[in-house]
C-alpha cells in the first residue's frame, strides 16, 4: 500500500489538536461519573470493546485491513506485550486510582508520565539524564507531593496512599508503552487496533472472573464515552494534527491546556471544590514538563 501524502495546513492542525485536547480534558470527569455505576474492570471492558469499534472504522477508512495480519506476524511478541500494557494493565490501574482518589488529584498525577518517560529512557534506550531532566523531575514530583498531601508537605498525609501509588504506577506503564511502541513498524492506528484486539480476551476473562458483565445503562454510556473519546477519537485527532502541522511544537503546546480545562469540568460537573494545592502542584508539573521540552528543543 502506498503512503498517502498529507497536505500540510497549520490552521487545520491546530483545530484537530484543539479538539483532541478538548476530548482528553473531559475524560477525568467521565471516569469518575462512570465509576459511580461500574467497577474499574467493567469500565475497562466496555471501553475496550467500544474503542475497537472506533479504531476498526478508522482502519476501514484508511484501507489498512490488508496489512493487519502481516503486521502482527512480523512482531507478535511485541504486540502481545503492547496489548498487555495498553489497554489492559494501564487502564485497569488508572481506573482503580480514579476510584480511590478525587479526580482533581488523579488527573494531574497521571500527567507526569512524560517525566517518567525520561527516567525509563536511561536503562531502556541508553539515554542519559541531562541537568534539565533532573531539574524537571525534582520540580514535577514536588508538584505530585503538593497535590497528594493537599499542600501539607511536612505531615505527608495522603488522602489515599494506594490511590497515589496506582496513579504513579499508571505513568510508569504509559511511558513503557510508548518506549516499546517505538519498535513497532505498523501504522499508528492499525498498531493500536492490534494491541486492543490482542488484549480483549484477557480483559473479558478478567471481568468474567471478578465483577461480571451486568452493568446499568449509565455505566454502559460512560464506557462508550471513554472508549470513543479517550481511547479512540482523541488519539486519531492528535495523530491527524501532527501529520498536518507545519510547526509541530505549536500543536504540542496545546497539551498544556488539557489539565487546566479538566479542572474546569471536574469542578463544574463533578462538583469537586478545587483545593488551592491542586493548582500549585499542577503549575509545578506543567513547568517541569514545559522546561524539559524547552531544554530538549534548545539542545
């Protein structure tokens, strides 16, 4: 199959990137609303099935079905590993974290996956930590402590130590997914679909032996929303934005809007009163990630 040449258009890229960020900004609220009616494992199963449908439509439109078997046969072990990480382990742990923590805590903590990526790149990719990386890590994880303790740093009194641990473990898994994903030669959407298809039997078995498949309609709607907007549509919008962009960094900077927009939805829809420490910690995390990117571009 010949590659399709995508015409560059920065305005369209910014629009697509903005829509992806808007999708991502709503999912923390969707997670919490859905978890009022279903368990984390049930939400994982429902969202995975819906996401497979969305990704299948995308693969059909891109006429890539003929490449699916060949891509899988080329690196079956890699796809099994990727599917085990995402969606299975990553979302199972992330949803558990959201079940234990207020959304205003879980969402910013999950945002630190970029910092975790720089740490894992040292042993797994042979990279070295630069001074900017170390400064970013210290600044970012200071923000994590501020958010997790609601600003009471000396007491180190966490709302849910297990919830905080799970949220940080999810960042480890997400960073691992993208590191291992660099070894895949499959087109991005097709590769993601293969990972989800591979993980589906394990996800269904996990639910069958734990919570069962009986879910109220509110939970099904929530799972459908997560499957469409978190796992499927947002990914494709972002991928389209990056392909269209003439200035990739300008599109990438849109991602910094997501956690702040997310707090708006969390406060207005979930009714959570946003603690001042959440804003302080989030600013520290944003500064850390932004500084790290700036230093990398400058270098």
